[in-house]
C-alpha cells in the first residue's frame, strides 16, 4: 500500500494540465526558447551545509562535502532538549540560512518581545540583529535579504506585516500592496519565493488559493501554482500507448505559443538554478519490492535508485547517480529545500513495521554526480 509522503508534496508532479492552446514541438527539435527564457531562480546562497530541523525541533546541520551530521548548537554539554538550547523549539518557518550563517527568530514569553538572530556555523558567533515588541514568527532568505513576518501580538485581530531585512546593511523595508492587510477570513501566508516573485497561499474561509507579487508586495496576480513551475514549465497528465496515466514535462516559450516535450513518464522534478533534477518511473515488473505490509500489499521502488539531471532546455540529459537506497523523493520547496550551491539533497527511507520513516539524505554534486549519505 502506497504511503503519503509529506516530504515530496511540493516537488512531486503537479496533477493538472496547462491552460491555453500551444503548438507542441518534438523533443529533438532545434527550436530554442526566446530571449525571455531563463533558468528557474531560487535565490539561495550556497555554503558548506544544508540546515534542517530534527523531529524534536532542534536545528541540525549537514556537511555537503563529507555527509557529517551534527547539532547546530556548539555547546558540548547541551542536551538539546530544553529551552536552554538556543536552537530548540524550531519549526519550518522560524529559521533560514544564507551561506553558512543561520538566521532565526525566537520569542520571549515573559516580556512579549521577540528577536531576530544570526549564528555563524563556522565561528559559532551569535548576534542579535533586531528586537521588536510582539512576535516575529517567520523568516525566509532570498539572496542576501530576509523576509520576516511580524505580529503585534499573538491574536487573530493583531496587526501583522511582512518586511525585508537586509543582512548587509541592517535596513528594513515594509512590503506594500494588500499582503499585509488583516482580515479575519482572508490572510496572505508566505509560501515560497521564486523567480523574483513572492508566492502567497491565501486561505479564505475553507478555500485555499495562490497569488504572487513582486518582491515589494506589489503587482498582485493569481498564481497558477497547480499547473506551472516558474514561468516556463508545466507537467501534464497524459495516457501512454498502453492506456496508463503518466505525467510529462514540457517547457513553454515564444510567448506561450509553443511547447517542447522534455521528458515523459517522470516521477518528480526539482528545479534548482540552472538544472532540472528528476526521476523516471521504471516499468512495474522491474521495480524492486522494498516492503510488504501485513495485508500483503507491496511497496515498490519506482525510481530504481536512479536520479537524473538535465539543463533547462532539455540538453545534457544524463544519469546523475545510482544508489541502492530506497529513494522517497526531494524535500518541499516551501521552507528548507535540501539545496546548497552545487549540491542537492534526496531523501531516502526505511520501514519500521508498516510505517515509513525518513531516514537518510543523499547529498549529490550536480556537476559530478558524486554523493555522500548523511543521517537525518
């Protein structure tokens, strides 16, 4: 029986088709995208570590060069289990990183104040960057700036707004537009930032939709999150020659009048800077069985242990690496995608009884395919 894996919610295939009529170009065509075409921009400054948080809510660091995993906290006597540890009690939106520096927000419940901190993983130096009354509850890095969410107090009707913090100058700049407008039934929640656009998830009563703005909170547009990766890619649900449903990846260009097939029957795609990392579904009869439930249901390895990479236009398409580990996918791109400079992280898993567990992270060099395995 297949398991629902939260770690791949944002990077597994989008189960929708593309709007609008386009002319399809064969994958082998020499037709090139127009000058408006560009790689998918993440705005992540790479370093020597990938950062994530443990199931107990403590920030961890993973060395991309040797796979070494350790607590971010440098205190050798700290047990990392209480409020005394400065990196405990963390969630997916409370910290981010630029290079080897981690930025995080914490609240002091006794004073009603909050602070934005930085921690250098190389020097173990902690700095207090900003103090505010109320609560800074989220922080997200894009290039050399941080997008921070501030609440006057932890109440539904409290004033709230997003602002940029420049890590080089220390200056702050409040976002404009409607994204800071409070409504008891409609709130803009930061989802991700890509291609110099902020993607907002908007909850309106029981309905959820997506919008995007520029980096200043202006130019509000409906965001076709269900169909598109960035401005140039779409996955489409199709039927193969055997009548099975598959998903194909296309690149769209020339004013959205043409599309080029990049790959058929893919499992997952991760767009990172100038590369597309993906998995190809292997035939069912060739999939190895990795687990059998008590009821006899089988869990099979659809990846076949293979991870592929290609350039944004479909060229230089090749196997990045093969592993005997059971691949379960890439991480969500909403907060802490496992990407860093020239490196990308792929999650593997194991079964304990009939339950799937996130186990290791394979950190692979996008240029050479060499990889290390680090325990999460």
